[in-house]
C-alpha cells in the first residue's frame, strides 16, 4: 500500500477511537501543548530562522512572493498568539455530543440531532507555520483525526511545531496513535487526493492555484476559498474619519492576508471631500493605487485600473478604486467581481447599511469596521482552520463548529413502521 494511503487508513482508525475521548482529557492535552510550545520557543525560532534563510534565496530569485515570505515569519507576537490560541480552544465549550435539538415524533419515540466529528480532515497549506497549532488544537478538541501538509518553504518550522504537539499527546495514554499526521512532498499530496476511502474533508489554505488544483484533482469534499477579493464601499453618508481609518487598516495592517481590502468603491458624491484625503493617506502608507477613468480626470497621475483589477487579489500594498453612482451599483459590482469573502460598507445611514448587508452575497458583510476582522481568532473561535466561501456545511471563518457534523439518534421501544402505515399509530404534529 502507498505510504500516504497507509497514513490515511491509520488516521481513519484513530478517528474512530477518538470518539471516546473525554472533554477533560482533551482540554488537559491542549494545555500541555501550549506549555510545551512556550517551553520550546527557542527551538521553534531556530527552525524558523533556517526556513527564512532558505526562503530569502527563493524570494530573491522570484520563486516565492513577498507576501508568502511575510507569512512564513514567526516572531514573539505571532508565537504568543499561537500559544494563546491553543489555550483559548481548550476554554471553548465541548463541540461534540451536543444535542442540537430533540423531538418526540410519536408516543415513546424520540429523535435527537447530535453533533459529532467529521472524521479525518486533511489540511494543505503554504507558509504560515502557525496553522499547524491552530488546526491541531481544533482537531483535538473536536475529536477529529488530522493529516497536515505544509509548504516546503516552512519544512523546518512545521516539523518542530508538529513534533512538540505530538510529544504532548504521547503523555496521555487515551489518545490514539496516528491522530495527528504530517506528510511532506508533492507526491504525498497527489496520493492524499486519491484517499477518498479514508479522508472526509480537505481544507486548502494557500494560493488560488493550490486551491484550484486540489478541487480539480480529488473526489473528497473541499472546504475553502480560492480568492480573497474584499471590498469597501464608501457610501454617500460615510463619515470621513471612519472611512480613512477603516480603509487604511483594511489595506495596510497586513496586506498579505486574504481579508485585506483589494477594491475600494466610492460614491460619486464623495469624490471631492473623502477621496483626496484617502489617497493622500494611502500613498503615505506606501500603497499603490489604480483607479477608474472617472477618478483619473481628478487625479491624472494615478495609474489606470482595468477590468482585470476588479478581480485581482493583490496580497500586497496595492488597491484598485472605483466610482459608482449609487449603492445599487456598488452591490452589483461586488456580487459580480467579489469572491464571497468579506465586504464592508462605511455609512451613517442605517437603511443603506441594512440593504448592503442583506444583498451582498458574501460570507462576511460588515458595517463601519475593517475587513481585517474576518478571522476566527477575532470572532472568538479560539482559532480557525481557514475561511470558507462555500454555501454548504460551513461559511466564513471556520472554527470548532465547522469541524463537526451531526447524526440523528432515534430512540424507541420495539416500534415498527407497519403500525403507522396501517393507521394503528400516528406521528405527532410538529409546530
């Protein structure tokens, strides 16, 4: 048997055993993981420094982007957040075996909808080694088995963090072997994509090309997003100071993130007061601006945007700007060119805000707040496995709830359908 298929098979077996893990032992294990990550931070930084050294050569030769290089970096703040994320997951309510609802469908017959793990989850990601601790902690808490594949550019950091996590789990005899697994090569990924007999869900976190490749080469359900084309619409009733703060944070706070704004749409009535101040502030922050023809008439030195820019995720200090006549035009533009990720309206008009949030078809619709808040950690999920633009199972930042599904449990006492078919018994009327 192919080695990766063997890993997947053993992970499937581990996922069954994990169903019996108690809330207490899972939380103790998560706290132990956090402790060991903190105690071994020097080892993690050493591994990351080696990856950064190798990645610098890749960056200089054009083999990786600047945004990917930035995602690879681990510093004290990222490591602190990473460790706190694990502790936060431990503090979250138990996600499995929750009774979602209970219904008495007939005398002596009770139906319950109960949360349960998905089973075996595979996560394929580029750079961002902190993903390993986030997803591992969520998988442990939700009693799922996990197969991880990180980018080769973060091989040393990934292995260091993974080994620390597994060393913590080995201190608890209740945890099955092969619950957490790490694979390494592109050939491994190709084998994994064929493991539909064992793997229940694949979550890709990376470039558009990565997500597209995975979706086109597997029968396994895929949860994720291929683009992060986020918008901010500056309404005719927008407050100037709020607009500047929100736009600058959404673009500049972390330009490489998928929730960074890529297109700013402005109502034609605000070209003379908001736009000059916005452009000045963005340029001061090193942002390259591309704008449509109506804006070029006012700012002829700005670069021209074309239709390709409306559907481009820059992942850099670069933004496209478009003028619209009204809120309906803004909504239509977002629904046409957006990726269903996160979109925001800046306005003091409650009616316009409600209309925007109702009609924009995205996993996150915001009012007067930075798009950078689209994050499981900031939503209070403790951590996230990624952001989904799917319309089935899970949408938006995916935390613990997104790693569970449900089963129906039916309780009876020797009941048979034939009694209901022949009219001897009746089902209860449901409200």
